[in-house]
């Protein structure tokens, strides 16, 4: 999708009518081959940035990701006495428009948050009058306050005085446009699109007022000796590509945005070469491919010829020029608009479907628009406040984005809050995904997510712990990552994403480590508190071979651990009392049945049936379904539940279409008394469990 940055900056419509297909085409009409970018070592603190050194010892560095930075950016750096020195603070101090920029960025965040509320309301699929009433209370007042503040900002931009010619031009550019139309009654898909367009426009306006260009990666720097200016063009923002042009004056220590009449298409990974005659040559570069193939290349060469930029005249020459200051986003399931296609969500219609569910059978609900790519070796968690499933899973040979798709139980619809952003060369790697914040203040994917994130019932947020040093907080209300904090030392160890295992309890979110330590998340303090455990020694979590569940009837956490390797599960279950702090080995009856479990790594507690349902099956090389193991909490014994699910013959063993194993998430829905599951391909399953009639002794 191409978005123009020209014309009305704060307008209600920004599409220029050009939508990128799944692949770009070369000038000779042949389809370019998609590819993956070269992997960089994440041991280096700065990734994907650019440096330009001059023979006289001067130099400029800009762009990329700083894994140790509080905002993910290395910012503007100049070469002084052989060392690179960051100067962004002094650039901001000298920028007469910085205060206006900060106001604009706050408004950008406000409309994003309002849009998140409106979008969630739309996906709930309520009756017209009920939705109109909620929109009047939850959305319209916030919209009106936003529009008032936006109008004041535009007025101040137009009235700004005491500015230089460049600053006056930038302020006028930022002030152009018209306001969005407030929601009238129900929330319409067009209203949500208009708010997103407004959000993008305000972001573009804020960038015009800033002391530095917006963040970007794989954007080279060239120095023109005739004008004595450094030049950058385009780059990858991870969620979009741009084709803006900026120059940096080393003598005046100032960035200036150029606005040529036209420019090459948005891209990154290109080369810029100074000719020495006042021109800069641009060659190559890539655009997005939006590939849904397994481990497929997400980039394709543009192959659209060479371009020349005249620095003094501020003009680009080349065969395929287009409007400048544009953005290209990924398309299809990588873009939020994909999930708002088709019929309006209808909760009443889906509720009728759920009422007809047969007992003791996993039923695929077939959501109409599903996230891609595959999301292997992860889980899913339930947000009981908002009646949603939250899914942040992937890594390694799977989805590598920072996005958290929401599944709405009421309407059988997936929602995507923002365009998918990928790391660059590290996509599909294992332990080399970049840590720290990315360019959009979001945490990168870990090698896999396993069970290292969970829902905190106290704050209503989702918390992720898989990175080494920090935990990260996702706010479902704002539909974005909002903060981070330092983890205690006991939760900091190499490849902790494998074994930090989280569970929602009545006291808050609990974390279990590889050493058998327990921590409780304290949202108000922004920290994890160690819990004292007495009694038996609690074993540590084991990658691919352990899981836990909260028994809400008895106020205890149950732990299931299988020794790593091929040895069968011994059936032992441990409990930790939240009030007593005591650990005990329960030694349940019928342990031999549990030893036949195909694996032990996902489960959920069903308080209605008082069982812990394991997301697996009893392992026999059968070409038909086999029973599902479950732990009976009241009887303290293992039992087999005869649950139906689709099975298809496969080459080596039966292919079981149910939420099970390393790439599944299962959860109990207290509102509907159902168990939900999702698999690696974002298929969703529902189970109406009636344990008394499902008990079975074996095949």
C-alpha cells in the first residue's frame, strides 16, 4: 500500500489509489525473486545504521537501531576527534519548532488510542442501538477533545512568529489540511480508516517539525562537496518504507527536510554516491513483498533504474518518479485493513453458532481473515476484561513481527492493531532476534515465545518476559506496547525465552524459572517480586516439557514437568499455595496414563469441570483419534477424556487438527464456559467440555 505525504497533512483521506501487489516487477516485465536480507550479528549494539566519513576527519552517522537505547535509536552522531558523538539533544534545544512537534506527537498518540477503542467496539458486533450508546460515551467525547486540541495546534502553527524561512515553511506544511469527521452514531469501518489516516498525517506533520529526520534503517548517507551537505533518502521504518529527502548542514548543525516535486519510489537498502559535481546518484534498493510462504523472502528488488538528485536545485531525475514524502506498507494479512473486510462482525449470529456446539468435541470456528505467517512454538492468553484472546507468538522459522493480534470471542474475528513490522536480516533466525526497543518503541520477537508472556488481571495488561534484561508491557486498551522495566536477576539468564513460564492467578501474573524460582508481577511498582516457597523442592521449567495452571477453586498453582529428552512423563504434579507459600508433590493416581502423553507443555484449568486439560493426546501411532489426558483436581488422579477432533492420515503418524503441542494456546473462557484453542496457523477451536460423559479408559 502506498500512502502519499503530499498535500493536506491532517486530512481525512490519504490513499493515492495505488496498492502494491504481492510482488514488484522488473522493468523487463519479469517477476523479481523475493529474498531474505543478510543477517547481522546482534552482539553489536547498533544495527542497520549508516555512517559517512570524510577525508578531513569529519563524518555523520544516522539511522538504525540502538539495542541499548531507551528509545531504540542511536540518533544523529558526528565524528569529533575520531569519536562518534550524539548531538540530538543540542539539535532539539536549537529547534524553534520542537515544542510544536511534541504537541503534534502527543495528538498522534491520542488519535491512535481513540481509534483502538473504536476498533475494538466495531469488532464486538453489538446491536446498533447498544453500539451507538457506547460510541457516544466512549468514543465521541474523546474525539471532540482531540479535534479541539488539534485545531488549537493548527492555529498556533499558522500564527508562529520569529521563525526562519525553513521553519516557516515546515510549520505551514504541518498546518495544512482539514479535520476528520466525528463518528455520528455507530462506528463504521470508514471511521476507523479515517482515524488511521489522520494518525499518519499527524505523524508526518510532527516529523516535519522535528530536529531530526524520522527513524529509519538501511538508509545510506552521501556527502556533496559542492554544497557541503550530507544527503539521505528513504529507508525502512520496519513497518513502512519512505521516500523522503533530508540534508544535514555540518557547519550549522541542522537537518533540513527537502520537498522536491517528485522522487524515486520508497525503498531501503539502496546506494547513494556523490558525483562531486553537486549531484547524488541513487542505485537499487528493495521494497516489501508481503510473502505468506513458510520462511519466505519479504523483500524484492525494485530494478527501476538509476536516479540523480541535484542538491542545490532540489530535483530528482529518473524514469519512474512519483510524489515524495510517501510511505509503502505491507499488504494482505500484514495490514490492519485486511481484517476489516467483509460483513460487519455480528455477535448474535456467532453466539447462536456456539450454542449449537456438540459436547466433548473440538470444533474449528474458521475465522474469515486470519493472521499469517505461522506462529510456531508459542502460546495464547485470554484477556477476560475485554473478552479477547491475545497472541504474540512466532520467532525462529515463523512470524517475526512485534504485533499482537486480538481474537474476539464474541464475533469470531481477528483484529490487527498496526502494520506488521519485521526485523531486517534477523527474520527467521533463532537466538539472534534483536533485543531492546525497535524504532517504534516495541520489543523484538524472541527466538520463540513459548510460554514467556501472560495476562496480568491486576493491571489488565499483557506482560512479556522473554528478553534477557527487560520485561515489556502491552496494553490491550491502546493496542500497543507501552512500557518496559528491569527483570530481577533470577529471571535474567541466557535464552530465558525458552523457560520463563507465566500463569495468570488471582494474585496477579506469576513467573516460573528454570531454577524453580517463583516471581509475582507487581504492576504498580513496575517490578517482579520473589515469592518464598517452603516444603518440597519445586523443579525448574524445562523447554518444551513443562507447563502450569492456576487452580482457582483451591488458590494454588499446579506444575507439570517432564524430564528433557525421550523419557516418558512420570505423572508427578506439584502444587504451590498462593496463601501458604508451600510446595508439595501430589503424586496423583493413575500416573501410568500420563506417561503416554505425547508431550507436556500446554494446559488450562477448567473450574466448571475441575480438571486441568492438557493440550496433547495419548500417544499411540494410531491413524485415528486417541483420548486426551487430564488431571482431575478433586480426585488427584490422571484421567483420559474422550474428546473428538479431526484426524487425517499422514506419512509418519496421524495429523491431528486440534490445539495441541508446542505451537498451541488453550484457555478457559469463564463467560461462555468454553475452552478455546488456537494453532500455529491462527485457526481457532472451541470445546464444550462435559467431563463426566467424556471420561474414557484408553483408545
